[in-house]
C-alpha cells in the first residue's frame, strides 16, 4: 500500500506530466508590448541605451547567452574552452547561422565586431577589450581571444547588448554611424526588423531562417510607443498590450494591474543588470566629506520602508557595496539598520553644525521623487538640514558631471561581475568631470584601487574572492556612496504568454522562447 | 494689387523677424543646463571620455560658440536644418514625417472649435436671457476652466476604459493592417478623443467671445435700422450682427492657427499621437539642439504666415480696413 506521501508524489508527477503536455510550445501569434522611451536607434554597439537593448536584443545576438543564474549558455558560439592559465578563450561557432540578408555568419564577423566595430564605438565593450591582446579567426568557425592577463569577468561579457555580433560585409570600411543599414538593422537573431513608424510602433517579424529548428514560435513582436505612463497602464488594462516590460508603468499602478485577471508578474530577467540604487554623496566638500556624516545618513534612512511602500515590497536592501547578483558578495558585514539614535550620535561626534545640504532626486518618474521626499524626512528626523531640488534629465546630468551636488539619487547596472559594474564607482582613476556614471563622489583610497585592480585580473576565482572581501570591508566602513536598494523590476504580462523570461536579461532576448497559449 | 504689395512687404519683414528668432533661439538654448553629448552618454548608462569626445566632435560642440552659430545660421540660409543628435536623421525629414499627424490633429481641432464656438456663441447671444443661453455659457465656462490634461485623462477613462467605444491612444490600430477606406475610418476613430480634447478650450473661448461681441454689435444703430426696415431677425443676426462681431474672433483664430505646429504637446503625449509636439518635448529633454531649433523655426514661420493670413482675412471681413499698413 502506498503511503500518503508517495501518493502525493505520484499525484504531483501526474500533474507535472499533464502540465508538460499542455506546455508544448505552439507557433503563431503576435505579441504587443511597450518600449519606453523610444530608442534613438536599433544598432546595438552603436547605441547602448536600455530601450535599444530591449528591442534590438531580439534582432541581434552575442556569442553567449546567460541564464537567470548568469551561467553562460550557447548562443552563436556552440561551445568554448578556456586555457588553464586563463589567458586564451577559444569559441567554436555554430555552422548554420545566416544574417537576415542571407549571408553566412562566420568567424570573420566575430573578429570584425570585436576588434574593429566595438573598439571604435562601444565604451562598455572597450572596458573589456583593453584586456584583450589579439582576436583571431583560426578557421571559418573558430575564434581565439588572447588576453594580456587573466580577466575574471571575461566570459560574462558576451551578452548581446554589450557585445553584439554585427555583419562585417555591411559595415567594413564604412562610416559606421552613417551606414545606410543603420535604418534597417541586420542581425542573426530570432526576429527581423520589419518597420519603425516613429512615435507609434516598432515591428519585428519572425526570422524564418533561424538556426534553431522551429523557433521562434511567435510570428512577430510589436513594440508600441506610448509616451505617457497613465496611457501605458490603460493600454495594458484594456487588453491592447500583452507585456509590460519593467519600468514602463509607475510603481503605484503595479498592484492594481497585477491584481487583474489573467495577469502574471515576474521579477526574473534582470540578474545581468541588477539595477542598484545608490545615493551619491559628495566626498569632496561640505558635511558629506566626513565619513561619519555619510555613515549617519546610512543609519538615518529607513530603506525597508522605501522598499515596502514605494517599490511594492519588491527588491532587496543591500548587504554590502556588492549586490547579490554581482558575485563575491560579502554577507558577514554588520548591516546599516534604520537607527536614528546612532545617526544622531555620529553627527554629534563630528560636530555637525546644521549646514544646509540638498538632495537631487533622479528625474525618472514619480517613484524617485517620492523616494527623495522619504529620505529627506528621514534625514530631517536626525537633525540634518536638507532640502530637495528638482531637475530634469539634462540638469541632473550636468549637476553630477560638474560635481555640483551634496546628495543625489542614481542607479547603476552591475553587469554580473564587480570588475564590470561595481569597481567603476570606486576606482580613483575613474574620477573625471563630465560623466554621471563614474566615480562621481570623488572617493580616493589607494588600498581600494589596489584590491579592485588585483581582483579583476586574479585567477582563479578563489583568489578574487579574498580580494573582494577585503575591499567590501573597507567600503562598508568608508561609505563612499549610500547603498539604497537592489531594485526589483517586475515584468507584467498576460498569463497566456508562455516562457517569456528565460534569461538573465529578461525580455531583451526573451521573445526567442516565448509562445502564446491562446 | 494692394494685396500683392502688402504680402511682399510683410514677407520681407518676416525674413528679418525669422533671422532674429533664429539667433535668439540659438542663445536661449545655450542657456539650458546640460549638453547633448553628456545626455546621450548618460542614457547609455556607461561611458568613457573617448565616447564623450567622439560625440562632441560629431555634433560640432567642440567648436567655439560663434563658429557653432555661424554654421547653424549659414545652414538655415541654405534651408539645411542639420542633423538630430539623438535620432541621427536630418531635422527637416524628422519634422516633415511628424507634420501630417500634427496638422491632422490641430487642424481638426481648429475647425471643430471655430465652427462649434461660433455656433454656440451665436445661439447664446440670441438666447441671452433664457435658461438655454445660460446653459451654453455655463458649459463654456466649465470647458474654459478645466485643465486640458485632466479632460484628456478623463475622456480616456470614460470612453476607452469604461465604455470601450473609442481607442485610447495612437494614430491607427497597430497590426490591424487596414488600408484604404478602412484606414481612414480607423484614423478618424483615433482622432475623436484627442481632437475633441484639444478643441474644447478654444471652443469655450470662441463661444464667450462670439456672444460678447454679438451682444455688443446688436446695440449698434445699423441694427436698429435693419430692424426698423423690417428684416427678419435671422438675417439681422447673421448679416448685420455676426459679420461685424467677427473681427475679434478672426484675431483669436489667427493666434490659434499659429500654434498648430507646436501647441499640442500635452494632448499628443497623453494620446500617444505621433506629432511634432511630442518630438519637441523629447528634443527638449534630450537637449537635441538642432531638432529643437528646427521645430522652433517652423513654429515661428507658421505664426508669421498666419499673422499675414489673418491680416488678409480682416480685409475680407471688413472692407473698411484698407491699404498695406
């Protein structure tokens, strides 16, 4: 006789089988989704904006793709080998891949994309390529990257949005930025560019010659362009839109929309980016130049409140300067809890005299404005004389680029590895006016520089881990910036859109696997 | 002949005015914080100095201001409006691509508000002490006082979300593949909400103005004469009162017409209408100077053209206005 547990298990197995049968992907149908804001162009590598990545990640591909655990899986490269000393990476390419114009995709395209195209145009790829000594095609379907030294995050750098493969036969020896094909991007991906009605819609259609048999399942994807957040919510509500990628509606609309019938929500698909919200604190002048003041700010802020009220409970309060998806996170640090008394003590200890300071909210919508108000109130409670200043995107860029601020909200992508997404905020040689994304706060610490630089090229991972632990301890003490939250960016979709988020970059390459259960 | 001389003179003045506007706009934009290269780089989320320098060089932002000004003005003289930094396309093409949608929206709203406003105003003037006249004026006051964005949002909530009668946004149904007459119908359905929203405010103004100036004209001696000679009230209303009351309405219509290119930012944004207003707003946020200056130029040119047309229409409506002055 079967025990109740065994019965339960076999019942579960039956359900699973039934589900698996129902879950056989079916071809056909078009998905309507949103792109916000309208991208400036669709040629990845030339344009790196989030909306460009979101649309063009379905047109173009990289050598590798990444799971939601950020494990590399084959894309254009079928397999790869790393030499024992970590100096040489050999990629074996798929042999049956063609560009959307019918030309075959070969190792020459890889060499051209990496060595010529990205070196010239793409700052994110350049940061990786500075570790690469040579790129060679040893035959039509094999490419060898030789590094000047081991580089820990090398294998995570091949995501389509960062390291896109572009067609050599269309771009070689042309002025890349004025190339006539920019208006009609040609990739290897599951969807082909069909039409861009400026201000209205970008239409992609199925690539019938895609190298994976039977894929993609969808006939096409329409990216609607709707500039007003309220109108986007309405379009989803009335059924015109099937998928709302993260960040396309205001947070206060999310509980209402996700409570609708046949609406599902996922937080997956941002592991590669893991947007990390921070508070820049000017380390150069004013009270924020004092470490104790910055610690006081950390203790004064109620970050759980912000997450629960402003972000619908999605996201995580960070344990360290390293986010949970960026590898090597130190989980043994004493957290900066909400502790106004400790904050007041620190302020008294440093002799804070009530000097007025300002906060710049991020001009990206209502949630950020409200968050700045919440932080302002937190800081006032411990006696910091603070007020918020509103700007638009241009003003915000300039204020940060000119270091003309006390506290400022921002968020940064982590790109799966501290050497790609995190060290840039703290390295002293990354202090330069004119950019809001470098070491804007002006933090200089020789030991931190040494550790970050050593860790980027240390080999194997155990060595990197030790270096990164030490650097996190120093940063945790120094508080060069305030660590606010690892943001939870939910994607809302009709539940009959299946297998929508299958990778660590979410809908940016997700329509490859998606299908409609209608 | 008189008209021809008037037009030539006004066009000469217009060229000078436009030139001054171009210079003024150029410096106005320089005063805005933030530069386009930094914003483009900022949007990309990652940048290095090389990237910024490349962008500045491409846009000519590495040149001294007077060189930039000279390049821009000499370009305009050849009707070359330059390239949009962000969209990487000629400004002229971008504006032309968006112009039809905007003109369709603002033109419809213009005709709608003018016709309905004058009709409602005349009715209110004829029913000056009756409840129906008061009702018209109360509605006009309501539309006059209600913010446009609120009307827009509420009309979406009522007619698209609750009743489901009309589409909530866009110029046409994406993916429906309509052609020919079906497409015209589809666009017309999409046009109803934004055009009505945009028309309401001006309609209210026309209504109030028509009524006031008609009541004013009704007090004049020639109206008494007309009544005394036994003309029918309807004819007096149309020929003697309305025609004389039209001048202030023409002035206002000229103003509204001048705003047709750039005056629908809010409506276009809420209804995702792919027009110039949205293009301008996005260009402003992106500090896309060339594009913004191009749109300013077109808007200014249109205002000037409609001023000239208004002057001509004055003369048609009231033959007492004469000459080229």
